[in-house]
């Protein structure tokens, strides 16, 4: 429905309604109140409320930083220092995304915020920018264990070791799996080559051609750049560095045990308070202007919040339908160990695409994949990597993924347009990854 109608609300609602009808055995008299209750119940889960708050408050942060003139000063500065083309702009966003690997939503936000004005100047399509934000969020975060992703995976692997299903050290197994996380690695290579060669194909090529037809944007030059840029950099720095701090506190002294949703919630709240104090003390903004811009920015994200709410509800429906366990059961027959990693990658991708969550996929697939690997004497790090890659691949393609939605938001791109233009690139990376998993499965 998403790809056919390009209407994300219609698509998500149709999926929820169909799922409820299946759960109710086709009873038409009950599905309307049940569907309404489903949507309202999303506000009962702490992490979902915090994620919705994050999205809405991120809009306020972007609006406040923009109104302060900090972004204009940054654009003026980097324009003078060598960012003078489409390639330069995308490369800047690419390396910023790699450096910020703490949390996928924060990464997408920062890359989008810093790159979007230059993307407009150099006629980079919103779809291409959304693809950049998406590639530098989940794939990059999955390559580094020092964040919430690593905490979740270490916990899931640790349970399998504690129960005697597999042997080894959980950190060692995860570290050995990281170089085999083929989808994340291939995605970053493909993105780099696309930027370097300035070559596109499929719907993205058309989006880039249409972007070239947009009227030129006048250059911005600000005299006191260093002072004005602080209005952008200080708030972003507070947001970035407060994430590991709150991960530390929510993890009771262990950053790898911290809550990702709580940490980004507290970080955006801290950033909003910092912006208020800093802008008022430096007289960059009055109190009335602060609340006016905060309201404007938060209001602009209400639609995105509604999309996330529907995505959460649809993900919940697929869990109740036991979509994940069913798909996972398809690989539990007698298998050649050489093909196990490839099959795990495919099933993990299908689960992640269906549910819109890579983390949920990890939780489903790790307890299934590792016992299978132990029985078949398959390479454990390769199987772990297949789960991670498959989860990220499906999440990358899914129109109901929160990362997909937030990346589109960060680039000011329509969600379905982002999915449609990104899909051929994701499928290319996924196809290469599948070949690599099968090939390595034969030799490891």
C-alpha cells in the first residue's frame, strides 16, 4: 500500500485494520473499537512516549537553532573553507555520521540539520539527503558496540551463554562479529561510491534530476561567524555528549546497560533547557521568541509523531500475529551449515521489514539463530553478524521503521518517497551481503 499509494497514513492504517481483522477472526463488529484501543494503548508504554516526545522536541530544537542564526553562520563558514559542491556537502555529512555513532536517531538528526541547508544550495534532492541520514544512522551504530545497540546484543548473547546453549565470551563473540556485519559495511561503501562518482540510478536518479531544476539559492555570508556558530554547536554538543552521560546513569554506572530511549529523552530535554539559558544570557533570543519558536518547531513535528504512533501500533499487531516466530520457524529444518548464515540474514530481514524494528528482530532471532548454529557447528560470529545485518537491512527498507521515519524527517522528505528512492540501493547492498554470507559460510 505504501509503495502503491505513497500515502503513509492510509498505508499504516490499512495494515493495522487488516491485522486486527485477522486477530479477531474477521469480526467486523469489533475491529473499530479494538483498533482505537490499540492506538490509545501506545501511550501506555514508557519508551514509546519518550520516542514520540523526542521527535516532537527535536523539531523545536531545530527551529530554535535555525532562528538563532547559528546554522546560517555554519553554512557561511564551511562555504569559505572548501565546501563548494554537491560532492563536498555529501562527504561532509558522510563523515559526520560516522563520527556520531552513539544513537541512530541522534545521528540522523545531526547529519540532517548540518547538511540540509548546503544540500538546498547545491541542489541535492531531499531523497538523497534522507538516504544519507538513514545510511549513517543504523548501519553505523550497528558497527560499534559502545552504544545501546551493543548493550542489547551483549545482553542477548549473554543469555545464550548463561543457559549453556553456546560457549565463549559475549564481548569477544560480538567483536569478532563486527567485521562480518556485511550489510552495514557494504552500505557505507555503496554510499561512499555514489557520492564520489556522483552517479545515481532508479528513482533516486529522477529525484536528483528534479532537484537540479530548483532555482538557485543565494549565498550567505555572515561577518561574526565564530560567535554565531556557537549558537548551533553548543546545543548540538550538549545533546550529543549528554547521551552517554544518561546511558551511564540509567545503566547504574554501566554505559552498556543504559536505556537508549530514556537517554535520548533526557538529552533533548536537557538541550532545550540549555538553549533557553544560553540564548537568554547571550541575548541571542528573548523569552517570548524562545517559546514562539519552540511551539512552531514542535508543531511542525506533530504529523511525524502521528506516523510513528501508527508504526508502533502496526509493529505491535505483527507481534501479536507472531509474524516473527513464524518466519523464523521456516529455517528450523535440516540445513547445510554453509547456508545457515545466508538464511538467517534473509529471515531476519523479513522480520525487521515486517515489524519495522531491528532491535525487536535481534530479540527474536538471537535465541533462535545461536542454538541452531551450535547444533550445526556453524561459525558463531558469522551467525551473529547475519542477525545484525538482516535486522538493519529490513529496518532500512521498511516504511514503518522509526529510523526510516526520523531520517525522512531530518531531510524534510516525504517518508514514502524516501523508502521508494532508497529501496534499490538497499536491495543492492542486501544482495551483495547475502552472497558474502553464503560465501563466508562455506569457508569459515
